[in-house]
C-alpha cells in the first residue's frame, strides 16, 4: 500500500517518483492480465490466477473425459445391439418363410415333387440363416456363435469404480433360454437350432421322392412345432437386446446432459467475462496514463530544489 509522503524538499531520494513508478507497474501488470484473459477467453490461465478454481475446474475436466469415454463405450455397445437385432430380424424372416414352406407341404393337395421342391427352398433359407450368423461380426468377434459376451463401461462412481453393462449372447443366458433349451443359431453346424432340440435344418436337404423325412405326414406337425418354437426363441433374444438398447439410449441421454452441465460449471469457473475484463482494461489504461504523468512530475521536483544551492 503506497503512502503519500510530505517533506519532498530532498534530492537524494524521490519517494513520490517511486510511488508513481510502483503504481505504473501495477497498472501495466493489470493491463497485461486483462489482455491475456481477453485473448484466451479464460479467466484462469494458470493455477496462480485462482488456486481453488484451478483445482475444481481440472477435476471437472477429468470427470468430463471419463464421461466422454463412457459415451464412446455406450455407442459401441449400441452398435453391437443394433447389428444383432438386425441379424435376428433377418433370421426371423427366414424362419417364417421356412414355416410357410413347411405348412404348405402339409397340405393334402401337394404331391411328392412339390413337397421336395418346398423342402429344397426351405434348405436354401436355412443356408442363408447360416450366412447371416457367420457374417454377424463386430470388433473381430462373432456375435451369434453362442459364445459372445462383453462388458461395456458406461460410467464410473465417485470412487472411480466402473459401472458396466453386459451384452450376453451365450447359450447359457437365462434371459431368453427356457425349459433348458439353449439358444444357438448355427443351423448348419449343430443339431440344436434356436433353442429347439430335435430339429436339424439340414434335414430339409434330405427330403426326397424316396423319403420325405421331416415332411412326412406323420412328423410334419412336429416339424412345424419345432420351427414355431425356434421363432419364439429368436424373438426372445431380440427382446432381450431391445431392453439392452433402451438402457444404452437412456445412458447416452444422461451422459450428454452431464457433459453439458460439467461444461457449464467449467465455463463459469474458467471463462472470462469479456465485458468486465474490457471495463477493467480501460480503467487500468487510464491509471497507466495517470501514473506516467505523475512520474514525470515527481521526477521534475528535485530540479526545483537544486536551484536553491546554485551559486
């Protein structure tokens, strides 16, 4: 704090000039600070500007980074569910076509040649199901091989514990497996298809004029029932994924809101109020000019007293 000093009839010291110089330095420093804040748009450019605010804003930025990572993970998980649901929907359509062919073959108006043709058409659809299964891939992993399970980090607690959501497409998932039937859509490689034991879709290719097999009048009812159960289990798996997708959508929405709120908090702490900074800049510039004038006047004072000792 500067003090006005009287008794300035001295030439060895010039306290008035020193005060004016110190005031000039203060004004210059404040001008530099205001210009920095206006050029960067930030009120806090270093920890020295606001120690508490600096710590708080850095903690909020760290939390925001974790939220953005969780958002990306939730997006990846949603991509997986969308791919799976689309594949299951396609499988459902193929199964419906197979059931239609089987139901048509059960009609008494169908001859042996017609039944064989329907069976071959159904087998082609079964092959397409296998193609869908084999081509349903994400991140280098098969999604419908009965083994896919993955945990996605969709958030963290205050103690930095991970909050995860699991996508479980294994044959042991009880969410869509009932009556001890395992969901498995590898129709051409295993004897269990879509949770139905006792129906191998390869059997459609074995129907011929010499033996109708699963299209024989004595077993075609069982074949239709098995396909209906297969369709039911495909729908259960799709419903499970729909629930997971809804959770992911909800999580994405809340993460977006939290990121926005954190950004608002960071902005309130860190960002400069341009109008206020400009007002302070003008004030400091005025004080700078006044300090320069005062310094010039203070430096001129000793000259007046030197005339007293001039001969």
